[in-house]
């Protein structure tokens, strides 16, 4: 049973470009959570999704950030017009119910 | 009300010693308190978790102590080993009702176990 998978593991973008981060939850899990981790900081909740629904996006910046979890395929976190402050590790977690239990290895985004 | 305060920021322990990390929360609606272990370049891994209906939970060398009235919980690592050297995060959230799954994390404790 594969764990939570994220790709790419490392992503480099120039300011103004778009970043797309993908997350495939563990088999049987229908709840996906995205967190952001800045260097030497804890994880900050961004968004909680179930299939085709955004349940809680209270941690998402109001502009440039969006997330989806379609009926088929991985969950996508999309960052438009990236800025240097978006450089961070982005982690996806999944569960079959309740709080996020299993985290993926993360995508480390670097904005030049 | 949404903060989780974690201490110490860093901890050095001799091999075989006890590592203790403390966390305090504010929101009394939280009912799920997990601890995560993170190695450099990796994602956090769930170590152990507790619900507020028990005061202690033990799994191997890892024990969570929970004090509901003080709104505090702690992680004890017995017989600490160099392989335990990692960053540890406490978190708090709600499993029932409200915003399920939204965990509030502490800022982490960097543990170093000296051989």
C-alpha cells in the first residue's frame, strides 16, 4: 500500500510563473489536506478537500492560490504568479476520515 | 485561541536519557492531539496521538501525557537513541464537527541525541 505521493519533489519557478503541485492520497483515503512549511517553522494549514469539494479553505491566501480534488486523479495545489515569499515546502496529507494522519514527502518550491 | 505553543525549541539528550517536549493549547474544542516526527527533507510522520478522554498513552518508548485542565500535553521519549534525532511537532485539532482535519501545529523541537 503506497503512502501519500507528491510530485514533483522539487520545483523551481521564476517570479510570475505558475506552480502546480500534485498529491495522490493513500488508497482508500478520500480526505486531502494541504499544509505549507516555511524554514524552521511548523506546518500551517491551507486547505481541506474531499472529492470534488472544498471543505475548509480558511488557511488559503485569498489571491493566487487555488486547490482542487477532482473525482478522478490527484489533488492539485495551484499557485499563480509566484513570488519569492511562496518559497516553502508544501505537504499533502490524507485520511479516510477525521484529522490528517499521513503526510507525503512534500514538494519543495523555490522561486527565483 | 488557535495557537499551539511548543517548548523547548531545541533539546540535546544523552543516549539512554529521557527526552521531554511540552505543548500547550488554547482552544478547549480541540479533541485530537497528535505528535509528528520529521527527518530533514522528509514529510512529518505520525508518531502517536491522544484523545482528551485519557491522561496517558504509551507506545513503545513513546508516551503522551495529557492534562486537560491545564490544557497541556507532552511527549516523553524513554531510552532516547541517536536514531531519534529529528524535529518533533505537536499538533491539535478537532475530529468531530467543525473544521475536521485542520490541525494546528507547534513550531517544532529539534532533538539531538548524543551517543
